[in-house]
C-alpha cells in the first residue's frame, strides 16, 4: 500500500493555513482558508466552479475572445461567462488618476447592438495621452447630447485643452477657448480606437460576435477601458 500526501494551498491567496470544513452534498471534502476565510474544494466537477478558470475567462474577455469561443475553450457555459462579465464590470470603478491634464482628446466610435444598421450605439470617449488613460465615456446617438454627457464627467477635472475632429457636436458643447479642432490633434486617440476594436470582438468592424443585449455591450466596454488603464482585472 502506498500513501500519497497532498499539500493543499488556498487557490485565492495561496495561504497554507487551510483546514477541513465539512463535506459537500456531492460527497467532496470542503476546505476553509484561515487567512482569507474563503471556502473551496480540491477538485470541482464543473469548470465554472474552479477559481482559476474564472480569472482565465475574464482575461479572455479583454483579449478579443467571443463568448462562444470562451465557452468552447474553457468549458464554462456562455450564460455563466456573461454573468461574470456583468458582475465584474459592476464591481469596477474607472476613475481618472490625476486631477489635472494638459491635453485631452475626444473622439467617437460607432458600434451596434443586435442589428448593424438600425441599432447603432455611438461611444464618445475622452483619452489623456500623457497618462495613456481613458478618462470617461458616454453612450448614445452621434449628437451633442452624448457629447454633453461626456463633458459633464470631465468638468470636475482641470483640463487645459480639448482636441477633437471637426464633428459639429463637439463645437456645440466644448468651451471655444479651450477647443482645438483638427485631425493632427487626435492622432493618439485614433490609435486607441484601433486598439479598442482589436481587443473587443463586439466592436470589430465585420464580425458575427456582436452584442445582443445593450447592458452586456456597455459592460464589455467598461471592462476593456479598465483593463487598458490598469493592465489588470
Ligand atoms: Zn485564502
């Protein structure tokens, strides 16, 4: 007879202070981490219950993987993937790192939910090249109302100048003394547009992986912005 000893570490904080904590209804031993107080099992029947798989799914969401691709690769049901997407986006707070910025560039990107031509959702956002940071964004039509909602979020910051292309909605909202117009001033944000389209399958120009539900669409973009600013999730 041979005896194998398995050292169990907490999958969340990697602590070794782990104790047995009853048996689950499936007959599997349950463990408790004394450091972070989280419970876990040594092995799980369903892929979606494994803590490491959840981290992988969230990373795939911000690295251009469609929901069905993630389901196929990780074995987690697509409804679970969407639930995690919404939960994570809900828990994240995207806020500017600084109180003041020299130059902020604003631009708009078209996206769509469900039907390509009829249901366009314009994303207006502000980008600070000095910190490589997405500061704020707003969703809506390609009108001054959406620009105004974006500008309201920027009002509390000290910004020296706003750079945009010559779309008239910007001129109607932004203060003229701080407004610079021209493609030469928005080169950085044009590059970010490309990056956003490359990292998020939902807003790629020609794709079958589009959003069907508005909230999922907005939350997926929030995740992308957070990941761009902080390089982690
Ligand atoms: Zn722990």
